[in-house]
């Protein structure tokens, strides 16, 4: 518990700095929400890949839009990347677990409000989604995607702990990651006749308890995985 208290104390400095960019955060949040509210009807009829891809990327990455550049993941030197704050704290007499937990706190304090607002407004302003999901089914849908935001989104603070990668290696990694994700989404649409978002709507309708429990378990497993990844990275990576 004391470790988490210290992590909160460390996190508050970056959270205060991020608050200065609240207008950028709100602009991105409003624009993304408006896009999905207005395009959901077309997606439910046509199931195009771009909607699923952007939906996933928005939940994982766009919540960091208000994060000050000085605190964000970036190139430090020729092949070292990470968050400058994490690398600085690594040189100080601060427990590694405290540093890692401060990164997780910063991420989820930024991400959860973004995700909640986005998913709630999407339901309230879209009659098509309301006709597809009752309130109880929508709550399951909410759990599915908030859980996804945990087990996929925790990769963002995990990256803050750093890595060593040349520019071309980073470019290749991003290219293949994008290619694999796009191919996976496309395969689901071709094989299952529906996109990922629509399948989660169907799952929330037909198997609410199984969907919610499975999602929560995945969130717990994913969180533990990325926490362990951060522990190994900060202990073993050469930051000099």
C-alpha cells in the first residue's frame, strides 16, 4: 500500500502538467466521439474494416493526446526510447515498482475518463446502438471495451519503461504490427460476416455474463502481464 501511495505522489506531477493541455484533450475527445457517433449507423450496415481499426486505436492511444511532449514516449538517443521521466527516476533512489506503478496510474487516470465519456456518449447519441442494446446489454458492452482498454492499453505505460531500437527497426515493427492488426480485423469480417465492434454488440446481447466475466479476466491477466513486463524491462535495460 505504501508503494502505491508513493506512486500516486510521483504521478501527480505529470498529471498536473497534463492538465494544462486539457483543451487539446477535449478537442480530440470531442472530434473522435463525433466521428464514431455519426459513422456507427453506416458501420452496422456495411461492416468496414476502417471503423474497427480506428475504434481500437482510439481506445488504446488517443487518451494520451493531452500528454505533454516532455513526458511522452520518445527517442532519447541513437537507439534508446522511452519516457524521459521514467529514465530520470531510474537514476534516483526510487523503487522500480514505485516507478512502474506511477506510469500505470498516469495512463489510467488519462485513459479511463476518455474511454468512459466516449463509450457513454456513443450510446446516448446513437439511436441505432440503443435499438441494438438494452441498457443491461450496453453495460456488458461497456465492460468488454473498458477491459480491452486495460489489457491492450497497459501496453502504453509499459512502453514508457523503454527499449533499445534503431529507427529502421521501429519502422519495421510498426509496419508489421499495423499489417497484422489490419489482417486480423479483415479476417474476422470475412469469416464471421461481422466486424469486431459488431461482434461485441452481439456478445453483449446473447452472452452477457460470459462476455463480462471473460473480459474482466482478460483485463486482470493483461494488467499483470504488462506489469511484469515493466518490471523485467526496468531491471534489465541499459539506460546509459
